[in-house]
């Protein structure tokens, strides 16, 4: 049997493909071997650390370690209890502060209502003062007119004075009417009536 070149090439290709596959498998095995070596190193290191801890632990008795753990637990429980007490105190403080602020607001509101100015009463007093002043002026004018009439001045002077006084009297009466009109009290002041003939 003779081999043809074609068969040799085909066999060579098949062998090359198998070599590539085996090369890939070999690379995979190498990577796995490296990973396993790393794990083994890590485990060795872990084992060494465990042995060191065991040596340290063997130097202290287990009862002492347990006592230290219990002491830490007691300390943690005390801190937790203190935290609960602080929380309760804070809640009491907040409740008290809210109560104080409520009372403060009530007191402030009461003070504001108490200190409100009674504008109606002030307005009534003001109108009464204006009416009183105008009545005094009218009375003064009437007295001046009486005096002027008694002085016996010339007819012309008396007429001028009387005309001036009447004009002032008329103006004062109008002002009195206006003040009564805007006064909340509608009754007329009977003491303030004066008449000129």
C-alpha cells in the first residue's frame, strides 16, 4: 500500500489539530495547577495563623478567655441599658419642651389679646375732646361778642366785629356738625348751643 501525499497532509492536519487541543488542555491544566497551588499556599498560611492563635490561646486558660468575653458582654449590656435610659430621658425632655412651648404660646396669645388697644373707646374720647374744645371756643366767641357790644364802639366797627364773629361762629358750628356726624355717639350736646340774634 502506498501512501499518497494527500493522505499524509490530511494526517498531518489531524495531528496538528490534536496537538492544538492537547496544548489547550495542557494550558488549562497548568492554570488549574497554579490556582490549586495558590489555594494550598493560602491554606498553609491559614493553618499557620490558626496554630499561632492556638499557641496564644494555650498561653491563656480558656476560663480567662470566657471571663473576658463575659466581661465584654456585661459592658455591652450596660451600654445598651444606658442608651435606653438616655432615649427615655430624651423623650421626656421633648415632651416637656412641647408642653412648655404650648403654655408659652397660650400665655403670649392671652397677653396679646389683653394688650389690644380699644380703638373705639379712644375714638369716642377724641371726638368728645374735639366737641368740648369747640364748645369752649363758641362760648369764648359769644363772650367776646357780648363785650364788643358793651364797649360802645361805632356802629361800623360793631358791624365788622359782629360780621367777623358771625362768620367764625358759623365756621365753628359747621365744624361741630361735622364732628358730631363722624362721632359714634349721635346724641347732640345740648350744653353747646348758642344763638346769635
